[in-house]
């Protein structure tokens, strides 16, 4: 079997990229006031979300960590 490459595939790929760029430009220019108006609220919303996600790996609460350490000490003796 020989691999057959259709030249239209590459052209349609570039047409799609061009369409997305043009659509993105018009969406940004037409809705810039709405997006920039919501930006301060999005920054305020990012604070509690970052707090939740950033503290996830710290094992806050301590009970599971202390229990794990106690179990290890009990096994060694």
C-alpha cells in the first residue's frame, strides 16, 4: 500500500486556521468592552480558586499525616 497525500487536506487546514483567526479578531473587537469589564471580577474569582487548588497538596488538617506516622511507629516496634 502506498500512502496517498491529498493536497486539499493541507489547504483546508490553513483555511480553517485563517477562519479561526478572523473570527477571533472580530469576537475580540466586538466584545472587548464586555471582556475588559469583567476582568476585575475574574481576578477576584481567581484568588479563592488558587487558594483551593494551591493548598490541595499541603495535607492541611494533619490528622491523616499523624495517623500515618503513628502506624509506621507501631509497625517498627
